[in-house]
């Protein structure tokens, strides 16, 4: 929390709730070292300091122990949020939008971006050729669609099938050459889908 250029931090003494730090940022950065000076203002006594004050003076005085501490830390640039989460990128081919009724993914994409997030029993089912029900959330239209995911019997690729044609190809008017993005959302245990170029 910033108050007139001052940042307030709690718990300046590890294991004790009796101390509060008032951290004032001076915003002084060395041009070459990229170091930032920070001043810590200590106002409250730690438990040990309070006991020592009482033993020595008969009472604890905050004024006697008010002190400042200057430290330097490396000025780090802010971390950027992940604004492009689409780990699985695919340019649709003719079979993806045909009457075959399936979206095909190569093994590398599936193992790297899907199976590593799933429980062992789900992975075992998929790798042994069993299909599992999954949900795809179309973030462009905010709609959920139920499909099946399985390992394709004719090669090592994996497919989404069942209602792929009706729910995606026809509904979204998908065409050969369009680029789509997908990823597995760990928070809600479903795939997310978006058309990346129209």
C-alpha cells in the first residue's frame, strides 16, 4: 500500500508481530549498477527490545529505538503476464474441416501440453486407445462443448471427435488455412479454444 510515497510492510522482525516497517522508496537508481536505495523506518520495538527497555529504564520507550536502515536492492523490471496462453497452435488442414469429423493433433503437442497435466489414470486410458470425455470452452463465444479425445488407431496422432464438425467446423465456419489455438486450463480442467486468425 502506497501512502504519499511510503510503502507499509508488516512483520519487520521474524516471528514477532510487535514490529512494523515503514518502507520509504527513495526511487534512487544508480545509472550503471541498476540498484535501488530503500529506507526502512523501524518504529515499534521487538519483544526482546521491549524487555531490555523495561529492565534498564523501568518502561519501554519507542522514541529511543526509532531508527532507520538504508539498504540497496537490484532494480528488477516488472514481470509480464502471459498474454498468449495458446500452447497448441494449429493451421487447419483439409481433414480438420472435412466430414471425417475430427481435429487431429501430433504426439509432441499432446505429450508436452496436455498429458503432462493429467492424472495417471487418464493418461493410461488415452495411451491404450480408450476415448475420454472432455469439455472445450470456446473463449470467443463463451460456450462450452462436450467432445471425446482419443489416440487415433491409424497412427500415433490424437484426435478430438464426436461433435467437432457441428460444434466447431459448422458453428464457427472453420476453413482450411485458419489458425486456431488451444490449451488445457488447470483451474477448471477443460480445454480452451480460440480462432487466432479469421
